């Protein structure tokens, strides 16, 4: 189930520290974890992904690998997230098999999302909806894109980019199924509390939807 808080890991060379931070995010209610490390060497990335996978299994939460189909395959992770230059959904599906989760960054491009769904993606991500402290050269996406995407897509929508517990509610109301968060989670002094704030906001939204 793709929904709620989608925790994206910060860059961290200390595996023990990284695993502890992610443990706190999971304890607070993160529903998915994406391992993102752009700068680490192959050995470190394999070690960290493997450790995080073992942790995520304890919480029954999927671990998605950012960008790297091969690392996802080698570690037996639950899936991969593909950006514009990271290979195709078709290639990922061939390598990872029919049961793995494949997500695709679609920025502000609804046609890219439609194509990703047609090729078998399990979810698509849109953004950046707010200024991001992680990326400076981001494409911006309007809130109306979520409304439009909700009408034409049949797979979950993930929102990304500068999202905090204070600005997430309009995204939830517009139909996002999950929010991908790095800074507002892992830069927090209390990661468990930060994660639980997101979890509560999604629960409130679901409660209103059901009643």
C-alpha cells in the first residue's frame, strides 16, 4: 500500500546512525522508506541498503532504492524509484520481476505519468510543490496537477519537494496518496514526533473521507 509518510533517507556515511534515524521515522509512522545516496561508494551503498532492508522488514514497510535498479536487485529490496535518467520502467520490471514496486518521478509532467502507468509503474511522484532545501534546480508543480492526475490515473500519487507538516494539508486535500519527505523529517530534533505529525494528518484526512 503506497500511502502516508514516505521517508527518504538523508546522505549519511555512518550506517549505524542512518539506521537509527530511519528506525525513529518508522516508529513515528512512516509507511515507506526510500534509500537515497548519490555520493557513497558501491560497498557503502550495498551495506546501508541491506541494513535498512532488514530494519524495514521488522516494521513490515517496503524499502525502495532511489535510482539504482542493480542495487535494488542485488539487495532484494522491495522496489526502485526512477528519475528521468535512471532507466525505464520496462527495464526495471524485466530485472526486478512482477512483484516489485516501481515508482517514477514525473516532475510536473502529467503525460510522463500516464506513460509510466501504461508501462507498469506502481506509483508516480510529482513535485516540487514547495521550495526544496535538498535540490536547488527543481521543477515546480502546481496543486492543480494533483487534481488533474487524480482524475486520469489509477495508481497512487506521491508528492515531493519542500513538504512539512505545516504545508502538507492542501496536498492531502488535493488527493495525494503519500508525501515524500527528507528535511522536515531527518533534520528534526525529534524524528519520531516529526513522523507522527505527518501520520496524524493523514489519519485525520482518511477519517473525514470515511465519514
